[in-house]
């Protein structure tokens, strides 16, 4: 049973445009959400996170939006750059409970020139 | 500061064999977590070790085990390999462990690509 779902295996976006990566979750106990970025032959690197007490967190070109009622979060990258081409993993956890982090299957983002 | 290192980077085994993977965390980090990445299941948490004790465990069979040494280096062992164990195995280190660190303080290694034939 996939508790964190990234339903789009891949996404192609023109350079300079906005990239929107989506993530849905089923466990209403999740209270902390993260996005990781992964290049081939490298481990994932932390990108941005959001606590369930917020609905938006911004860091430079990256913004994460959280809609708790819909159990949905999204990562916006604007403007998209060639170096953003990577696999993006959405992840969630119940902080201070078991602290296991549950990842989605990832979305491969291609930035087109 | 050196990053997380994993050895070997690539490994080919046959069904029924066993395998041991190694992870050296960032100097000073006491927590090591292991993850399995497959195309079908994405990234799945295996277990976390902190100060030589397993502190957390994912939903994997007992064939998957690990340990941590006093210098915080960790090994993961998979016995009686199955074809479905073919995956990228990632380890991540953090200073104080998943229970106390922010997740932006968890650093991943490049992974070990295991192929089971």
C-alpha cells in the first residue's frame, strides 16, 4: 500500500517555464513533508520541506505547497533550468512518533532547451 | 569534509548467495539509515542504526540485516538473495539520528547497485 504517491513517472518542461511536481498521501498522521532531488549515480539530496502547520514554504526558485484537506502537496520550480533535470522524490513522516520517512516512487523531470 | 561513502559501488551476485554492503558516514555522524531504491517501489526505508543500536526498522524480511560499529561505519547484509533484491541500496548519515535531526541534515551516499542474476 503506497502511502506517498507520485502519479507522474515523468514530466517534461520547457526551460524558463514553471515545473509543477505533484504528490498525494493517504496517511492523515503525516505531519512533515520533504522533497529530495536525485541525479544519476548520486544519492538524493534534500531540497525543501514543509511542516503540516504551514501551507507554503519557499526557498529561492523552489516553493512547496501543502493542501491538508486534499492530502496533496506540490513542488513548484520557477523558472526551470537545465540543471533541474533530475528525479524528484516526495517524502513524508510522522515526526516524533516513529520518524520513519516514507518516500514516493519519484518523478523524472526533463527540462527541455 | 568527506561525504558518505559506500562500497562497493556495483555488485553482481546470483540467487541464493549473500552480500554485505558497507557505508561510512560523514565524520562525527552517529546515525546511519539504509534505503532500497527500485523502479517499482521507489525509495523504501530499511533500518536506522544509532550508536551501534538498531533504532528503527522498515517492512523488510529478516534476510535483510545490518549492524553498526563503534566508529559509526555500518554494514548491511542480505542473505539468500532473490531476483527481486536487485536494487540501488542507499545509506544516509546524520548527526543525531532521524528522531532528532532535521531531515535536511540527512546526507545520502551514492549507493551500491546490486544485480542478482
